[in-house]
């Protein structure tokens, strides 16, 4: 009788334990589902993760997490950084050396240094482009453009302007922050329409003046050549006593006499006469 009663007492205890375990499992599953996005973090391709430990010292600066699924405790946070080449572009208003306003269209590319992502997150955060890249690109653009007159922006090589801007950005960004500036491109520099037309007209007139200068130089060279030729002719006549026209006639007669066509050459009886050429096929 006592054994039967003992068995009946164990069954409710087992059922109670099973219900308790089931409730606990259900609560755990509910917690996992509720905090799924805080426990399992998916780091996309080309990205790295920086962990922030709420209860253990904050940002982990000496380690980063690779792409893929990462498990963390729900009270911690994972910050995901794009570590690929990132591009940006801006329209920047600037003043030239002669005080005219221009608008420069700038494109640039950069990327964070992977080994320093923890320090970047601790000191700058995910919005580091707005804090570092954009202000320094804007400052470099305005500084470089301020060194040129408005008309010089049309005649100076675009690559020279870009090189100056890129060098300044690298000296102010790459040297102090965990960022690599890859390149910077000036897509266009736009002046006020009236000023742009005035500069274009000025350049056209300058080209016309260069054309006139070329013609003047050419005529001066021709004049110099004729003077030298005249001196040579005079020297020939003074030293030989032969008139230059007669000499040229003799040269022409000699060439005709050597040609293959048949002809008769009659030499004038008077020394003042030129030879007469008759005949020929």
C-alpha cells in the first residue's frame, strides 16, 4: 500500500519538473527571439565589426571582427564599418585670388585603416567622413583655388590643381587619422556666366594677338633675309663686275642648253644683250 502511494506522489513531481523545464525553455527561446538582432550580428562582405562591451571596459580597440555571423552578449553592441574604397563628392563654393566666386565639383575616394578601426570608433565614430573627410576636402579646395586668378583656372593644368588639393588633404588627414585618401578629382570649376564669357573673350583676343605677333615676326625674318640677299648681290657685283641680271641669264641659258630638248642658242654680239634660244621639240 505504501509503495503504491509513493509512486502516485512521484508522478506529480515529475510533471511539475517537466512543466518548469518547459517554461524555462520557452522563456529562453522567447529571449533569444526578442534579442536575436542583439545576439547574432551579420557583418556584410567588405565590412569589419568593432565591439563595445557595456560591462567590460567599453570599446575593444585591439581587435576587429571579420565578415560573417558573429555571436555577442545582448548587453554588448557591435558597430559595423565599411572597409572598402568609399567615394564621395561635393559642390564647394570658393573665392579666387582676384575675389571672384567659383563653384568646384569635387570627387574623392578614401578608406579606413582596418588595423585601427577600434581607435577610430572610440575617437571618431561611424560618422567620421562628416567629421574629417568633408571638412578637410572643402578646406583644401578653397585654399588651392584662392591661389589662382579666375582666368588662370582656365589655363592651368587640371592635374596640377588636383595634385595640390590631394597633397594638402593627405597631409592633414592621412598623417593624423587612421584614414587613407586614395585620390581626388576636380570634375569641373564653374564661374559666373558673365565672368566666364569675359574670360573666354579675353583668351580669344590673346590668341589673336599671338597670331599677329607670329605674322610680324615672320615679316621681320623675311625682311632680314632680303637684306642679307641684297648685301650678297651687291658684294657679287662689286667683286666680279658682272650685272646680277646678266649672271642669272647666263645660269638660265646653261640649264636650258643641258636639257634633252633640241635647241639653238644664239649669243648676242653686244655684251649688253642676252642670249637668244631658238628651236626645241
